[in-house]
C-alpha cells in the first residue's frame, strides 16, 4: 500500500503541474481552493449543536450529556466543501486533505500545548479502495500546521457505513464501531477528534466516549455539518 500511495502522490503532482486544479468554489485555475472562496467559507462557520442543530456557541448542547466538551465545524456542507471532500474521498485528490486541514487550522482557536490530534478511523475496505485513510490525512496535516502531536489510538471494529441509513441505525452501529489500543492512557490530555462530515454526531460521540473513558478531554473538529434528511 505504501508504494501505491507514493505513486498516487507523484502522479497527482505531475498532473498539478501539467493541468492545475480548478478551485472547487469558483473554478478559477490555480489550486483546489482560492483565497476568496476560502474566506467565504471561513467567515460563515457552522454555529450550531452537532447533535440537534440548535444555535450553540460551544458546538454541542449540554442537555445531550455528551462526552464531547466542545465542537468546531468549518461550515455547513456547502457545494465548495462538498466538492473538496468528494475529491479527497472518491477522486484520489490527496491535496484536498491539506486544503481541508488549512480550513480547520484557520477556524480553530488556540489549543493547549499538550493537545493530541486524533482522527476517526475509516472503514478498512475504503482505505484499501483509496490507498489511504482520508480523515487521517486531514488530521496529520492539521497537527503539522499547529505544531501538535498526531496519534491513532482508535481502532475501527466494524465494516458498516452510515451514509444510507437513518439516525437510529447510525446510533446503533456506532456503539460498537471503535476500540482503544491496549495500554493507551490519555489522562489529562486534550484530544481533538477530527472527521470530515458530521451528520448525526453518532460516530464522533461513540469515539469520544472511548477517549474520555481513558481520561481525555475531548473536542471535535470537523470540516462540514450536514443535517440528516
């Protein structure tokens, strides 16, 4: 898989030189996201609860008794954000991970110096199809931009995907989706849990439960919020 990743990266760099990416927002040639479109996204952040959608400055309502202390979302799932995420997940455009991480970097407040950046583990079959874990790529770029440590203490235990199921099924599936590496202790650590899209928050809540049980204070950082239709 490592060889495949290297080849994919080389091919993408060559294509970027020969045929530069159009901006996912306005179509301007030069990069996946131009400065104007990035500013449009950053200046209209999502300011609601990631569980119920109600207006909430902390990103999550306390009434949900959540393991998540704070949540930050770059924006609602606009066409620009949607295009960036789809290019990363379905069109092998790994450069989109750094662009999305840059949006997160710009949107997040100052973080404690001991903060650990952790990604939601992707289903293994999807990693094999793409040649990489898209959420881990975003998280690694974010950690580098912030000068923080990236780690992957979570393990995906299930093979189920959630994009075609209802809220109740998502919650049921997420309850058994993750485990923690043996011997990992996160006592007194702040963990920023990174994901691409939040819909019902079932996935990040389940992962946060495990991280908090190991002693962490859990924050969530996501690229987009999309209410479940």
